[in-house]
């Protein structure tokens, strides 16, 4: 990927700098990954203090990978019966059913 990016930059920046002199690494996005177990733990802890809207949960995600981990976590927790999802007018509301958070999270396979 770095060589391809250098070639592309050299096409756009003809005569400005040699590709070797460009700071290519700053243009390559860093991989950000979120553990589904960690995200599930975070969701369950948040739900321990009350119900939470799904839109609010998604709106608090800062990166696409965090959004994906949140989505998978909600699906996983629903399939395990650890959270209930209830449809509201224009949103869905999540509610923690109960149980030990750490035991629930341990059952999630990455």
C-alpha cells in the first residue's frame, strides 16, 4: 500500500518532491479495532444504570470500526438473551436483563 500511495502522490505532485521524501505514513489510516467483548462490557455497564436508545449508542461511536463493534455487540447480547430490545416510535430501546457482566462477556467468542 505504501508503494502505491507513493506512486499516486508522485503523479499528483510531479516535480515537487521525490516520493521517497514524502511523509507517506501520515496519509495511511491507522487500523483501529475494537474488541466485541470490550464493547459488550461497555454496553452492559452503561445499561446497568438504566435503559438506552440505540441511536444514542450509535451516535457516541467515534470511528467506523467502533460502530461495527457496537452493532455486533448488540446482536450478540440479544442472541444471548442478555439485553432486551424494545421498539419505540422512531428508535429502539435497550435494556439489560441482568446477570454478571463478566460471565456474560466471557461467553462471547471473538
